[in-house]
C-alpha cells in the first residue's frame, strides 16, 4: 500500500516511545505528528487532520480511552491504542470507546506497522458514487448539481458541502462537531448556531412542503443530524 501523504498522529508521554514511533513510521514513508498529552493530541488532530492515530493508554491529563472517545465525536480516522496492560477488560473498554485496534507493549515495529496498514485498509473510503438518488432527490457530486423530482435546486457552496456530507454518510449519525469541522474547519467546531441556520436553509430548499412533504435530514436532539430519506 502506498503511504505517500499519509499523516499519523502519535500520542505518548514517554519521549523514548515517541522517538521510536517517529523513526519507525517515517522509515515506512509516513508523516508523523507527535503529542505528549491528551489535550495536545486533540489540538493536533483538529489542526493537522491525520489519517490515523496511535495513542498510549496512560497520559498525564487523562487516558487513551477518553482521548479515543473524544476523537470519535468528530472524526472516523483509525485509532490504535498502545498499553503495557493486556487485560481483556481494558481492550474491551478501548474498542467500545472507538479504538480500532489495541497493541500491547512491548511490541515489534513490524507488527505495529502491519496493524496500522490493516486499519487504514479497512477504513479506506469506497469509490464514491458520482450521482446519488434518494426518494426523489438527485445529487450529482461531481457536477455539483441537485434536483428534486426533476426540478433543479440551487444551493450555495456551503449548503452543497453539507448535502455532500449527508449523502456520503446516508443513515449515519453525524454530530454537530463533525459537520462543523468538515464543512467550516476546526475553528468553528463549537458554533452550533451557524450549523442550525445552514441546515434550516438546506431543508427549505430540498424538502417539499404540503401534502408531498418528505423528510431527508432528521434531527437527533442535542447530538447532530442524520440523512435518512423516507
């Protein structure tokens, strides 16, 4: 697998481990970003948009399980948890928090790289459909053209990017933070008011009113939205 341009976030408070991770991953062609605490890891993930994260279980200001949980609020990148603790309960907690794999220390460099490549393969996006049709709504992702029941719908660039996120993730719950970071950028991660306003505009344009009313975007109160055309 080509790793050109792949960026990996490594979070560990042991400098020796970080140096080893940096050397190993760079030797395989990855770009490596390092952090020593949970908060540094969250900041680095928001700013640098890594393709995957390797996170130590024990951190000075929290733990890798909490970091995994918080990352999962807005990103689907693969997360590998590292720990000297090999108990099954810890592995279960890590996986339930959103980690994709769990590697027990000490580990071999070849094993870690193999596991990283495996999770990257599993989470690689499938070939995107060019045209998506759902209950009378047609979205041409390549041409940026939208139609409802054959009639063109004119969207602003921001509205179209929101709709693209929804149709690419049909049926999945997208949190407020995920939508804000992906469409507006990390600096807007908490600006839910902006998101609600744009969602309202998008709904007015794509969802017909009256007897023909159909719902495409469903609200999950306090959490986010789901594209579930019915």
